[in-house]
């Protein structure tokens, strides 16, 4: 059983889902007052005798990220409300994938907090926006 760190900021809710159906699948979630972050990782996938992993990170915002008018989704699966989102597989693979493969889930969550705080720096410890 994987346990989450107990000293993570309370301004976010955290969830980690891990499953094994042929390959490992990790789904990390962090949700706060201004939005959420989802990191998904799967692997190893064997192609041409080589082990490969897939990873992506998505930022889900309750407000427009770049001045867009229409939300990306009318009902976001993560936030359960309209959201504007952006993401990167390259950043997830370069930055987070080594931590996941090493099994350092505590560090993954700490880095997700840092990532979220960079995008929503005015969210305080209780999740209120200032």
C-alpha cells in the first residue's frame, strides 16, 4: 500500500491511483481552489525489444489560463466544473518519470505542489485566493 506524505500543504487534496493491467499505470491528482494537476504515467511498454514509458502532466484551471473565452471542457473530469487546461508530455517524461520509476511517490507529490504553486502563486495554505 502506498501512503501519501502527511506534511503536504492542506490547500490541496491529493490522490494516487495505481493499477497493473499488463503495464503499470499511475494517476496522481492534486486539486485546489483554483484548479488541479493530473500526472499520468504508464509502462513499461515493450516496442522492438525496448522498454518505453509514457507520461503526461495536465493543468486544469477554473479560470482561463491564457485569456481564452470558452473553456476547454464544459465539465472537467477532474474538477467537475468547466475548466481550461494545458499540458506537456515532454516535461512529465523529463522531470517526473524518473521519480515514478524509482518509486519516489513522496517526491512526486512535493514536485506537483511546487508545479501547482508556480501556476497559482496567490493560493494560501487554506486554499483561498488572495
